[in-house]
């Protein structure tokens, strides 16, 4: 069984990097903050009038801040496995930072909002082009429409081998399950690549 705290076991802890990505306002900062065992580093700035005409805020009228660089957190999944979490900025004008944030990551969670599925296509294309293993997590907003996962997969044209799950980014247990899923999937993908290399 996985533990939340390191122990004094004889094996040294391994660490790895997971990226949490997605469009603007899908819950990346919330997910990193809900599950991090340290106070998360956030690089948020207020959404101001300067965003008018630059950022599409129509679908997120209650959002008052935005990530301008990254979010950073850490979680110990098992006594010998520590995940470092890097949340990407969601606004297109900050996407130039993604290459640096993704470097060295074993996998990514792409968060999606069913009210704005179109915002998921660019992040999905990005991770496919970089050959970074990823899963798709539908963030279950209270106001969001709920659809069967097979319909979401079809709407996103997801390859059959890409895991699709639901998550409540506000809930630590739910976020942890998503992190366990991407870790397992990424390790399986990496092992498969090594066997065929």
C-alpha cells in the first residue's frame, strides 16, 4: 500500500517530475495545491484590464488570478517515490515556457473542462509531439456538464491507449489517484520503449 510519508527504510527515495497542463482556468493550480505536502510555489498575477482582447475570459468570469510562470509542489507517493509537480501556465501567451517545464518529466496530466473541450486540443497536440506519456483528466467542476468518458474521448479524438479519468482537482485523494495513474502509465510506457529499443 502507498504511504504519504517517507520512512526510515533502507531504500533511497527516487524522485521524478510530473507536469500538470491544460487550458486557462481548468484547475492546474488547484490540483497542485490540493495534493502538495509542501506549501506550493505559485506564480500568480491578478487578471487586469490588460487581459482584455488578449485572454479569453468569457468562460471563466469568476477567475481573478492567472499563473504566469508555473506552479510547483511535491508529494511522497511511497516511501521510495517522490513526485515533483510542475503546473504549466494555461494562457497562450505563456506557452513558450512549456518546453522548459516539461524537460525531464516522465509524464503529464492534461486537465480538461467539459465546458471548454476546445482548450484541450493544443495541450494534447503538444504532448503527442514531444512523445511525453500523458493521461487526460476531466476536472469535475460543480457547474460543468457531465458526459460519459467514452463520449469525451471521442470528442477529443484520443488514441485508445491514452488513459482518460475523472478528477476533482480540489480533493487531495482524487488528485493523488490521478498522480498515481500517470506515474503507473508513464513507467509502463517507458519500460515498453526500452524493450523495443
